[in-house]
């Protein structure tokens, strides 16, 4: 991967009412800008260990949903880990959160 450039992004809405944490700023992360999606070849989406929260309690869930919709619209490659995978299937027909491997629908 010597020619690949990684860009780390964080949800803007997660830091609306507080400063960006030192852990996030130390990684040279940038705020997510949906308009920049066309610049990227693909996205890897993961998150903090917030699987104990309902989706509606995650302050940045709408931003993530918009991101996923735009990635689908632009046909970008996507890989989801941990809570990011749960967010990716949040609007699926499942009645609750599930862990495991899922085939795309």
C-alpha cells in the first residue's frame, strides 16, 4: 500500500457542543464532509464501543446514515467494523441489533 493515502474522518455532529478530543486530534483526523466523498476510493467505517446504546441515542447517527446513503449513491467501496457494521444495517428489516457476518442485500 505504499501509494495509498489514508484520511481519518470523524462525525462533525459528535463534536458540536464540545471540543474535539485530544485522541482524535492526535490522529490528524478531519471532520466528515459529505461533499468530499467523491475524492475517496472507498470507506472503512467503525466506531467507539457504543453498541449498548440504541441507534436513536447516538448523537451522530443521522450523519452516518447520510454518509452511507451517499456512499451507496456514488457506488463507493465500503467496509464496516464493530458498531459501524451495526449502523450499516440499522435500517434493515431486523427488529434489533445483531452481531455477526451478513451478506449485502
